[in-house]
C-alpha cells in the first residue's frame, strides 16, 4: 500500500524503481559552415547572378559595391 501512493501525497521524492540511471547521449558536434566565397573580384553581371541565386531582394537597384556587401553578409 505504501508504494502505491504517489510521492506528492507523502511529500517524499520519487525514486527510480530498480532501473539503472539512463546513460547520457554524446553531445552533437557542430557543423561549421563553409567559408564565405570572396566575391569582390567578380563582375557586376556575375554578382547579379549570384544575388539572384541567393534570392537577395532589391538587387536590380544595387550598385556593384552593394551587391558585394549583400553577398558577403548572406
């Protein structure tokens, strides 16, 4: 009868009932992102194609320098 009562009713802490404690899983390793490509040497047309592939908004109104900054941060 004593075991059937919940720990809340007795004020005691719950204990494991003969089971071994669970083993911890190893921590997941972080996957590092690929290094950013140096886009500063590309032409404006090449930068525009890369910006289109990266779905950069407002790219049609950007200067070459703006495209370089947008692709560097994306």
